[in-house]
């Protein structure tokens, strides 16, 4: 029986096949991206439902991106062995099962496990969607195809938190797991018809399973060790073991990639200074972008008291701005050297976060929305220039490995960003809480007046002297903790801004490396 390849399906369905195939792939991918971002507004509700802190709740987001990072590495091997149709079908079914498991989860561990499965599914389908677009569009139309892909990548994160907020406030936080399912329900039958099967000819390639297992071990051990260190204790046996295991697995993974016949990642690409610099910028970009989505959603709910819907709507204006700027920035990236838009974008991105660092409980909605718009305006210039700048530095035979490494870097940066920014947030909250507690003495007139006033109100409400005093002390503690958390968020916003400015260094190295390449080529030719 003839395998239903792209050529066979094109002959069967005609010129319209490319739109059916690309539409199917994009709907599936958008469902994955919606899942990645819609859950961020549910984090405070998940914390309340299971009685956990940020260090554990952040795994709802971190687990997704960590699994997505690993899933991307499996994509090429699975598609080559089983075909796009089988991979898409099984992935969508697994994603659906995980969505229902998360919606009905009796414990946080089940919620996190469901998010890990969904993240792995997203890691498989995002590169699959790009591959399908490249297959069905001719070379002269691939710019249009990438524009469609980029628009989906930009718009889905913009509306994901808003849809998540509507689901939470209208129903329950568990409904955020079900938001992507209409897209899955549409993509599944379409995929059975329009996705190509595996090519009948061609050898089945090997997969570096030892390298993959080392990578997964390194990511899980390091991220969990860092996330739990503040709560359990940095010198505890568990944390020391996890960090040591993660470091050893990382070293083992690097050694494996340098010696394996078919490595997951071609680390020799880092000998190219321009590509290595783009790699560093990509990590900082993923770290800052995905970490900031998480931070902003939690900040406006925990500090400013927003509903989940209001928190989600806060991100929409910035997302629409990115959608408008994305094609403009893409055009600019074709006209000027990549490092200029990258450096300008990182500078604007960092400036937006420095503005956010002045936000508090009283910052108006549209003022904070403006800060985010400035922030995302900068990102609009980074995304297309980073893609083109990193790949222009490579030979044609290195493009496939290079594009995979760039996407891997971005997702790994996202997982690390959420994880490490939450660690910093917890640490700074503890520092400020201790500092505020140290000021609560009999000489603190403001605190004494608050205790007296709250105690008087409690007594009027019918409480006895001891109960009224305890209520006043508890209220004062809650006020101090809220203030400590607000100032900790401000410090973390500053840290993200400074990290963006630090990204200017590898971007500058990109520029220097780009200037040196023509001179090196000229020397080789003269020799």
C-alpha cells in the first residue's frame, strides 16, 4: 500500500492541500501554546487549593517548559520513524488525557504530572508544525508560512492568560486545563486526513537514549534542587544530592554529545563565536520572556488583588502590539545586521522591567499595561533577528541542528527563568520579612497604633482581650508579609531588567564576530 506522503496528498487534494495541512498543524500548535500560558493565572488558586508555596506551585509552569524542552529533542526521531500523522494523533490523545487528569487531580503531584505530559506534547508538536509548513510550501512561499507560524506563536500567549482568567472566574481553576481541547478536537480528525505518513523508504536512524536520559536527569535534579533549597535548606542531604546529581548528569550529557555518533545536540556549533553568542542571547531571551509571564500574572493577583480575568486581560494589549510589530521587525531583520535589532530590543525590554520595579499595590491597570507594552515592544525586535542572526552564522548542512539548538535553548531558558526567579522571589521575601519584623518594637509608634486600633475593632466585634490582641498581632504580621512580598517582586523585576541589559554583551560579541568573518574568509581565499 502506498504511503500517504506530502506528494501523494498534494496530488489527491490539489493546491488547497497546503492550506489544509498547515491549518491543521497550526491549530494543534496554538492549542499547545494556549496550554503553556493559560495556566499561569491559576497559580495563586492552585497554591490556595493545595496549601503550598511558590516553590512547589511554580512546577505547574516549570514542569511544562522543562518537558517541552526534552520533547523537542524527540520530535525528529519520532517523525522519521512513525510519520507526522501517527505522532500528531498519539500526541493529541496523550495531551487530552493529561488535560482531564489535571482538571480532576486530587493532589498537586497529579497536577504537575499532567503538566509534564502536556509539556512533552507541546515539545513534539511545535517543531512538527514548522516542519509541515516547510514541506507543503515551496521555497519562495516559506516566508509567508513562517509569518503564519510566528503569528500563532505571538497571539496564543497573549490570549492564553485572558482565557484562563475567564475560565477561573466563571467556573473554577481546574477549567484552565480544558481550554485547549476545542483546538485539539478540531486538529485530531483533520490530522488523520491531511497529515503525511512516514516515508516508505529510508533507514531508521538511531536515537541517543543515554544522552536523552542524562539531559532529563540534569534538568529535573537541578531545577527541583534549586526550587526546594529555600524551603528545605540549602545544606540538607536531599538538596546537596539533587544539585550534585544534576551537575554530574550535565557533565555526562556534554561528554556524551561530544562523543556520540548521532548526538541530540551538535555542541561543536559553539566553536562558531557568532552562533555561541546567539545561543547566550536566546537563553536570556527565553529566561526573561517566559519568566516574566509567570511573574506578572502572580504579582498582579497576589500584590494588586486582581481577579484572574483582570490579570489575563492585562497581557492582551501587549500581545496585540507584538502581533502588529512582528512582521515589521521581521522586515527590519532582513535589512540590517541582526545584532542591531537584538541590542535595541533587549535595551527596551530591560527598560520596561525597570519601570515595573516601581509598581506596587496602587499602580493603575493601564499604567502597568503600558509597562508591559514597552517590554513586549522590545521583544518584538529580538525574536525574528535572533532566529535569522543565529542561523546566518552556520553552513547549510548545519542549519537543521542549529535551528533545533536555538529552539532548545529558548525553552530551557524559559524553564530556568520561572524556576530561578521564583527562588529569588522567595529569598528576597524572606529578607524583607525579617527586616520588617526587626522593626516591630515598642518604639515603633505606627505599629503600636495599628495594634491598638485593630484590637479595639476586634473587641467591639465581641472578642475578649486576649483574642483581640492575637487578632491584631496576626493582622500586623499579614501586613508586613504583604509588604515584604511586594518589595521582593520589585527586586525581581529589577533583576530581570539587569539580565536583559547583560544580554547586550553576547549581542555585541555577535556583532564583532560578524565583522571578523569576512576578514577571515578573505585570508583563506588569498592563501
